[in-house]
C-alpha cells in the first residue's frame, strides 16, 4: 500500500523531483529505495532519516485521501425517508424566510401566559399567528421536552390525548401522529394530525418545524377529523444577557378542516388557534416549573 502511495505521489510531482539537486535516479526509484526499509518493517511512521520531500509528499497525500468513513449517509435511507427529510428542510426554509421578512404583523392579544400574539396573512399559508414569550429555562431543555420527549407531551398538556412517533429518521427528523383531547364545548371538535417534524440549529438558536405529511397505512382516528399543520415553527433563542432564559417564538398556520356539521367560521378559527398557543405555553410553563432541574 505504501509503495502504491509513493508511486501516486511521484506521478503528481515528477517534474518537481527531477529538478532536485543531485538526484540522478528516477523519482520512483529514488524514493522507493529511501523507504525500502520502512516498508520491510511494516510500519507507517516516517523516521527522521527519510528525506523531507518524502515526508511532505506523504503528508499531502494522506490529507487528500483520508481513511473512508463508515457510510451512514443518504445512501442508507429509503426514498420515503429522504422525502420526509426534504419536507422537513423545506418547512424550515419557509419558516426562516417568514422570520427574515419585514412582515407587517398585526397585534392580536396578550395571552394569560404573558405571550404577545400577532398575525399576518401570508401567500400560500393564509393567516399565520406568531406568539412570543421569554421562558426561564435554557433552549436545550426546551429542545428535550418538545422534540426528544415529544411522546410524553400528553402527560403535561391536557389538550393532547396522544402523541406517537411513527418514525425517527436520523437525529433531526420525526414523523408523528398527534390526537387532540375531546373537551366539552369544544368549538371545532376532536382532531388528529400526521406531521413531519424537523430540528435545525444556527449558532445557539434551535428551530423546531412541523408540517403535514401522509403516511400509509394510517387510518383515520375514530371520532376525529384529520386536520393539517400548514406550518409550525418554534424558535428557541437564548438571551445574550442570560443564556439560562430563552426567547420563545412560535409561528402557527393550520387547516382544521370542515367539521361534520359544516364549515368553521373564520371568527372561530381566529379565536381557536391563538388560544391553543396560549394553552400550550401555559401548560409548558407549569411543567417546566414543576420539573425544573436547571437555573
């Protein structure tokens, strides 16, 4: 193997070597003789007596041709897995575009949880609600609760009766099935969602996005209407002055679909969605306070 590497090095540096002072042999012959004892001893360490030009060539070749890593990339994923990753990444790019735009957000209300809610009508999404609040926990803790431990969410959020991870693709993409809880006086009735969830990071900021997807076979949940998340994006940004606190921003656009009794009025939708954000933030705060292990 070492002889082959030497020949490859010489092939790329033949002209340079031929100009070296006092070199009367061909480059390959000269270098092979210099390292002949090295090959015979079966070691890859270059002793000091090996000429510097050989060491430089060997180091250069090693840098250009590193040991092949074990293949854990896209070639091991199915086309379905890759499509889920693509959906998640596309949702993240769409959310980032919205966050970077100079959108004119209109104030909606100040929720009981202390979150300010604004909204904007955006092409392809309709009305998007944005809730903003500062939570007294690190962003990494929020990531654990909202992504790594997502199946445990119904334990502290009574608005959900079930969250199941149908598939984990790598470390940053999930396919989930969520079912809302039935409640007396519910204006829109019980819903279930099938979503791709994807985690992205930029510096210390963590992004959790979700969007509706399709899974076969996954029959409709009895008593539920299959709704769709057009786009959900939770941004968790540690405060520069206090990394133990996190600015929590949540974009939400959903299609709850028509109920069995007919069309859902826009006025109802405009009340239900921001209220669902308020309820979620309230329950999240209570859970984090009850189980806090962080400053």
